[in-house]
């Protein structure tokens, strides 16, 4: 009897102490990683994996915020301001989702649908940014005002909202069993189900592939296509991500559980590195004040309407390299050429002077900055 008691005590001693009753052998490892919790704190490992890169990138944006704000103010470019706002919004929403999910998980609250809704909200903003960036890249020359940019954002918001509504209905009314924990029935975010995931990935692959091949078609003579290679590299990365999504979804459709591993890797990359990709591709050179000039180019629109909000999206004057850091932030003397198009928009010299740092102003006078406009000949 004593031997049996000793064996029983040893067995209890070596029993795993992970604070999760959801971990079962029947679940695949790639599903377990989605709901596995750290002992004692009860925080999901998956949330930490998504949080760390987003938090580091948010910290990077906070450190560089003041310089970026001054650069955007000096250039007076609504298109780059839109890019920057989308990037900041995306990373903040992603970080908040992780924090809220971790708090609910640590408190052991039932947050099945709350967690799913948070994922859908993040996906909505990322998809809106994804589509907006593509449209901005293809139609730079025609987006010469804040009004036109607002129209683009409204259209992309509507498309993303439609996508998110479909995804929400599928998640709540017909949840995919591949994303249900077998031990206790907890629902994981299933991306709208394998079928929805697979079909939408194929659609995005076709759309992005068409953009990549446009420069080799007869349409290149009729459309103002982007010339910078980084834009096509960005589109190619999106194609690869969607190919990976379709492969993962296709494997799950044939009941091959390893497809979930492909989906995990792809979604981790998308939700952590997509926003930095947008920043690096479209904003890093523009916001780099250490460079003496930045090459961007815009094409002029044939007809221009004089409006209060009609701000040219063309080449903005860049910050030149100067001796002091404050001068580097304030002085401007080069004209932007753009990534895609060609036009010139001169910034008011009085506005430029107002941005100059105190140590860079020597003998400044308003008379020296006044431009003589030729008087019109009256008949």
C-alpha cells in the first residue's frame, strides 16, 4: 500500500502545472499556440507574439514623432500626412487589441466574441490601409487635394467595412470548427472560415498580380503608372502573403492540419510587419531628415480647381542637410520630385521663414521675402 501511495504522489508531482485547461493532446500544436497561456499570469502566448513587434514599432514612431511632425508641416503634403496617420492608427489599434485581450485573459473572463470582434476591427483598419496605399500609388497624379484623398478613404473604408461585416457574420453564425478548442469549446478567431479565407486570398492575388504586370502591357502608355521599384516590391510582398494564405486555407479544406501552421506564420507576419512595411516603403525616405534631398515626382493634372483645400501633391520642398540639427529641421531649399509624377508647388517664403530656427535667422526682414507680382495690364 505504501508503494502505491508513493507512486501516486510522484505522478501528481510531475503533472504539468500550466494554468490552462484547454491544452489537450488531440489539438494540433499550431492550434495550441493560439490559446496557450503563460503559467500564473494567464496571458496568451499568441498575444505576446503579436504585441512585441507592434509595441516596438509604436515606440519608434513616438521617438521620431516630433521630427516627423515638423517635416510634414514643412512639406505641406496631404498625401504623406495621410500615409503617416494610417500607419500610426494601425499600430495603435493593433497594440490596443493585444493589451485588451491580455487583460481579459488574465482576469479569466469569457471573451470569445470580444476577442473575435477585436481581431475584426484590426483587420478592418489594416485592409483599409492596404487598399488605400495601392490606390494612392496608382493614382498619385490625380490626388491633388484633401477632398480627393477623403473620397479615396471613404471608398476604401466602405470596401473594408463590407469585408469585415461578411467576416463577422461568418464568425458568429457559422464559425469554422478548425478554430474551436476541442476541450472546452472556446472559439478562436477563424478569419471568417477557411472557405472565406481561401477565396478572398485568391481575389487579392489576382488583383495584385495585375498591378505587377501592368508596366509590361500596352496600358503603360495610357496610365500614369508608378516608376519606383519599391512600390512593386511592396505589391509583390502582398502577393506572396496572399499566396501563403491560400495555401494554408487550401490545406485545411482538405483536412490537412499542417495548413494551420502556414496560416499562423502568415497572419503573424501580416499583423506585426505589414505596418512597418508601409512605413519603410512610402515614408522612411521622406521623413529621413539626414538626406539632403528626396526624389519624388508627380504628374500634373490638366485642369486644376482653385479651392481652399486644393493642395498640390507634387514635389514638396525637401529639408537640406545643414550644420545644426535645428536648421536641419527647419530649412528647406530643394524641390521634391516624386515617386510617381511631375509638378512644382512653391511654398510661401513667409511660411518658410516662420519655420526657421532662431540660430539660422540672420538679418531677416519681411521686405526681403516679399515677392513682386507683375501688375495686370488694364485696357
